[in-house]
């Protein structure tokens, strides 16, 4: 990706302190903090999980971190046996014999059973080998490996690729290619990443490439189904690189991005392709609806003739339908519909796969709904959309559907809050589709990271922790202070069949990382239970009389789509957003992340607190929690409370300074969407589905009457409306090529602060995108300095330079 060099930090209307601050943390302290910086600890917990590759006979193999590099292990659950998948020396000799001077990596692309023996495929450059792992005999394969930018068919013998906005089919045996579509064009292509996916600039730069997007093969490989996006009428939105690498004139990247309330936003439609005949059929999505971007498709019928997909519209009430698409006729049928006055999703966590399973053989579907106030599973008939029965119930939340055994009529799922204790710790259950109570399979009090995978928004294949026969499941579980233990469990009763791995956390501990503490508080409403994770300075001791007072930093996110207070070991050691919690604790700050009302993972009512009001009730909860923290832990100074965050956290951290200036004194806010009339909107990927519903301009109007109009239901969310409330020290941070949180929105808020005659600081990072908070060492150092000086009241070390993330030049984006 494009290397960036932060050129300067503009300080607007900044006043010099009357007295120079006392000396604070020195370079040695910064160096110790740098050792526990998240990107320096990422991947340092060895063998933290097991990703199984299941074989037809019930065995599986996986990659593990060995002392000398990658190792590959073969597990036989029936025999409770463990052995190396292959002998590296014998395999390398066999590869060399088949192709002298080969540099093939000893990393199997796939493993299969053939004539009772294991055969593995290996790749080096354009050559593919097939190796008998019993006889250690290798030969070059007639089936080439698919390019990472292609989408392989289920049998691995063909692949889809995108060329000039159209889909092509490549035969991996012969190399022959067939053009499948012919009418693709710019902003209306097949399998092309749309601009609203927020990677348009690096795509234009040629630095962001993907396999065919929003395209799925049928299980039998005879058809392709996908979603096609039309952005041709969307008005171009300028992204401006003010300091481009290749010249002195600013460079403008025009991307197609529709803002909230604009008449023209992205449109979508479906298509199907019969592979044998290269016949393309366009399929209209019902008028007024859009494909729900959480899922490409939910599943296929047993005969591969029908696809099941979710469609949504986010007006009032919000609605989501399960739609059956007949690929032979090209028509659609609505099978069931969900409604909500607030949000409507197929998983309480937007970035997780839908908690849905299409049961093709049974002609049924397992469907996720929050209709009774909690996220639960329901069984529907696919013939007529009839509710067969409710599968789960109670004051707790289903998290992920892990697998289904259609013959036995059993389903495995994870959930939070069903067992006593921390409701964010996941547990695994088995339940009958024919009725009955769930059976707990993971009794340990820990977070059991048994995951279905990421949603279509993030991409990536599904996970496969459950064996195909439903006999075993892979379970990696941990707590904040105990590294993951991965076991093979019986999927019947949860009994541990084998221990697979005990994660090695020695490198993390040696770096000086100290586990945080998990804490429970009462929300500002006086009754709701909220949870937090707090990082304490290494020298903090609760049981000693301490004259020293520790400032507090609130590491705030607050977005309605994810939680941010870690419950498991790996996430606590190397968090994703915001980073630096352990590092700031090393610098003498008590740092806390709170999942307040308005975040997911609990009841719908708990989640809905952030719909409309969004941040303000959360801020009240954060204030209440930090005050309780100080009551519980001596030496915490609530007169010195800082806050920082990125993205939604950039908004909420600034909002905290404006809404509660009596409590929050210092903030660093990066990439904040400080108003929402300047952010992206529309039925496909608009923020209105998460925040406050469609824009309301009065008299039923949902399209802006003038370019400067602000919707009534978003007016109070604009941080500019509270600009005159700023009292403390605020540093705003932006990257000029950030498509997720548009830099113009930060500058629009800056203009409001200037009009209010407020002092603030602005850090402008040229050529940076939304990942600046995870990859820009200069930003991280400036954030540390800001808290050390303005919250700690001391002088940061002069000229300290943080190293960039491992393997990344300084300032390079991920």
C-alpha cells in the first residue's frame, strides 16, 4: 500500500502553558510502553487457536506454530491419536525428485483421501504438485492452483475471475477461459467491489484487489448467483491527497459515494449464470428493498435451483424478509418478514455471520429474530414460510449458529448470558430442532471462541469448528489472565476427547504485558448491569495506602455493531480498537473500556438505547462506571479523566468532551464522523440503519430539499451543535484518504469550533486511510504525548520515535 509521511501537525488557536510541565515519563518508559503496544504483541500468543481441515473419514489436520516454524498435525478423533501430517525431510526430497530445484513451500493447499492414502497439494509459482503422503511420491498436477484473485468452484477444477467489469470462467486443467458476462461497465460491474465498500481509493491506485465479490457458486458447481451494484448515477465524491507521492499538485480521487438524504444512492440487483450454457439472467430485487449486505446468500435448496437471501428496507418500521429466488424462472417469493421500530439484523453483531441456517434436505430454515426482546432462533418451513416452532428462548442471547445435523435434527450454537456470571463470555450448546432445552457443552467459566466466521461485510470463508458428522467440535477458550486452551470436545455431551494446544503466552508476558481486570458496574439508569475491562499501571496495588493519584483514560468506541471490552486473552493482549490500552497503563494511566447501554450482546432494549440518541446515554453510563471504579479502587483521580477513540470512538470521545465537560478534561479523537448528514447514506450501506432511521426533513420528505439541509432526526447528533461547550484539551486527528470516516466531516466540525472561538489541536495525516489508528506510529506517539502532557501534567520525552508495525515502513497503511 502507499507509504505515507506525516508532514506536520497543525495546532489551531493553541495557547502555550504559563509554566513548563514537570518532567514525566522518560524515553525508557516510552520504550517499555512500546513493547506492549498492540501491533507489537499481535500474533505473539503462539497456538492460540486451531483451524481444522476435516477429512472424509472424520480425521482433520491443522497448522500449528512449531519451535522452528510451521508444523502440520493430523488428528484422528476416533483413536484419540496425534501425529505429524508428513515428514518434512522426506516430503522435500519427494518434491525435489518430481521437480528439481523446486522451492515449494511445505504448506499444503489441500489434503484428500484417495485409495486409502492421504494426498496433499502443494504450490510453487505456476506449478502444482500432488503428493502421496504414505509413499512420499509427488507428481505435477494437471489441475493448476487458483490465483488468490479468483473464486474456485466447489470441485476446485474451475474458477471465476473478473476482467474489465465482467466475469470469466477459467478451466484450471486446460487453462481455457470463457467469458460469462458481457455488459459489465464502470460502476456497474459483475463481481466488482463497489465504491460504497469504502476501498475505492486504494482500488483506483491499484493497491486493493479482491476475488469476485458478492458472488457465490451453487454447491454442485452448475450455477453462479450474485449481487450487482449500480453506482452510475451516484454523484462523485472527491477524496483529495494533498501531498501525493508522485508530484506537487494535489490529486483528486472521485469515488461514487451517496450521502445521507441524497436522491441518488447505490442500487442493487441479482443475477444468475448457468455455467454450462453461459446464460445470464438478471433478477430484480423487489421495489423499495435492497439486498441485506450482512450476507451474500443464506443458502441453497437441495437441488441447487433456488437461493435464499435476505432483503431489507430501513424505513419505519424497519423490515427484513427472507426471499426465495427461483433461478430457473427468475422470480422471487417472500417467505417471512421481520419488523422493528429500531434496528433489524440477522445477528446482534453486524460483523458476524448471520445466525441462520438453510436446511435444504428438510426444506426448513433456522432464523434469527429479536422479536421478543432477545436474540433467539426459530424454525420455519421453506415451502410456505410457516413457523414450525421456536428453538430457543429466555433472557439471554444467541450469538452464532455453528452447525446443523439435519438427519438427527440437531443444532449447535453459541450464546451469552444463559449461564451465571459474565454475559459476554460465549458458551456452546446443542439443541434439538424438534423441541427441548439446550444442552450446555462447555462448562468452563471462560470465553469459548467457537465462531462461525465474519459476515459478508468483512468477507472471508466460514469457519468449520464442527466435524461434518456432528460428533466433535474444536473449542478454544480463555479468560483475561489465562491463555487459550484448545480441546477436541464431544459434540454430544461436551466431554473433552483430546487436548490439542495450550497457547504459549511467554513472549507477551516477557514484553511486560499485564492482564487487565474484568469489572461489573451499574449504569446511569441505576439498574442496568454493564461490564468493563480495565488496564492498571504495573505499579498499582489496590491493597496499599497510596499517596499517588492515577489519572483515568476512557478508551471509548460505543458503536452499535460490536463490543470493545475484551473478555478473552488474545483480544486483551492485542486489541483492535482502540489500541494502546496496555501502553497507556504502562505510562501511568488507569485505562478502561466500557460496554455501556447501546452496544450489542445483551437484550434488544439494552442495544436500542443507542438508536436515536446514540452516544449521550452511553456517555452517562461511562461517567457512572468510572465514578464507581474510583470508589472501588483507591488512588484513582476523577478530576483527571481523559478519553480517546477512533471512528465511532472518534465521535463519542469528542462528544464526551462536549456533553460532559465537567467530567472529561482531555481527548484525542481520530477519524470521527462528527456529523451524519455528511456521511454515507442509502438503503444498501447507509448509516441510517444503525443510528436513527431514514432522514426526516419534515412533511414526510426523505430526500434533502437543499444540499445544506440537515435531517430533523440527525440534527442533535451533530457535534457542531455543542461546539461552544468545549472546555478541555481536544486533539482531532484525520487522514485525508479516509473513506470510512470522511475527512471533510472532521474539518466541518473544526470550522464549528473556530466559529465558537475554541482552542483545539488538529493532526492531519497526509495519504492516510481509516487504518491510521492501527498503523501510524507517529499518530500513536502524539496521542501518548497529549495525555502525558495535558492529563498527566508532565513533559513527554523529546524526540521519541516509535517503530512502525512489524514489516511495515513508517506510516504505511495496511
